[in-house]
């Protein structure tokens, strides 16, 4: 388990619209490849994204915000097929302050008949946390929708951010009328959280 915390983060709302791409060219760099067209790098979190290496290397991780695939070896020529989210369909709607998130792994029982001691095996990784949130007033009720997808950029240091897609399963109630709403939020990560240098 790892715990991260900081003082600022940006929260973005997505309107759910995405656009298909097929055999999209990528820029290769050792064991990773990034979609070359910067306008197609934010990937739809609800769709399967396929990165294919002509050299036969396998994908081990995908960054859904930067359009990068990580492979199990040095790649040759990589193409991508899936759906991307245009920048026009994502809006910065607020800021998170005093945030804290943690990554951990679920344990699965692996007992068999005759065991006298409980055994566990590592299961799925996950990340979640909480923060204080400042929302533009017209997005406040969007934040109440537990099924809505958001993505967030946590500022970890002056030069490193953590980012990823997430859900907001709970928000403090009692929104006042005004330009800004400040309430505590709970964040559940979706897929990977990636550390990047902007």
C-alpha cells in the first residue's frame, strides 16, 4: 500500500462523447508507445483500447489520459484502435484541495481442504481517497451522479502529477447558492493511476 497526499488537484467533467480511431500511428520509445496525434490521446475509459506491436510484444498497462501503452519488451511499430475523447468534450469544473489517496491490493483467500492456516493471494490493485472540492455551481449536481466518469490530476510535487479516471461515489450535501460550492468528496479510482511529468 502507498499513500499520497497534496494540496491541489484539478477535476474535469466528461460529457460522455467519444470518437473512434483505427490503426492509429504511434510514436515508439523503447518499451512504450504513445498515440502520435495529440488530439487522440485521451482514451475513452468505457471502451477497449487495443495497441498492436508488429514485433509481437504484449501490452501490460495503458495510460488512458496520455494515450500511452506499456509493453513487456522493446517494441517495433505500434498502432492503436479504440475510441478517444476530444478536448472539447472535457471541461475543468473544479479543484480539489487537501487531498489524500492510497493504492492497495485486494487479498483473495486461497485455502484448500486440510489447511490449518489461512492463506491469501494478491488480487486486483485499486486506488481511492478523498479531498475537499470546489465545484462550479452548475456542475454540483453532476457530482452527485455516482456513475459519471471524471478524470483528475493530483499535483504531487512541483514537477510530478498523478492522474487517472475516477468515480465520485459520495459528496457532502447542502450546496449553497452561489458561484462556488465547497464540499468534501470521496474518490474511487478506475483502472490505473499514472505518475507523469507535465
